[in-house]
């Protein structure tokens, strides 16, 4: 039973690259995807459809642009980076629903998905 509680908890707060990719194919995904890395990293390559919002700029005022209850999915560079955790914590502290896209950019590439760049 302890394992079931553990994994159910993780699945309520995490999603993976495959599920994000599949959801982004729909006309209206049920979340807003946030790339929370710095501007240079975002410009070099990001998940198509992701908005750039570095974790340090996530504030209650900024997030008021979206209706209450909007789900945010956050990602950073990958498992070696804690930017997405920082973003998730900021969003949770201001009462916004949030999930972490596990793997980040590294996981996205590992799945064989293409990145979009600003150049």
C-alpha cells in the first residue's frame, strides 16, 4: 500500500515528455507549458509551444495573466537541473496547479522529439 501511495503522489505532480508531446498535438492542451531556463538556453532550443518564463520571474502578478485553476507544466534542462523544481515550488506557493515534466529538455531529446529554436 505504501508504494501505491508513493507512486500515485508522484503521478499527480509529474508528467513525462511523451504525454506532453501527445497533449500538445491536440488543438487545446489542458495545460500551459513553461520553459523555466534562462533566455540563452531557451533561444538555443525549447519544446515547441513552450512559453519562456524563467523560474525567478514567476510571481503572483505575472501568473494572474492566466485564469485561476490553469495547470502549468514546467521543465528545465533535465535531471541535472533544479530550475523546474524551483518553478514548481513558486507556482505551488501562490496556489497554482503545477506538474513537472520529468527529464526536461534532455528527456525530450532522448525521446527523439525535436526542439524549436529562436535562430
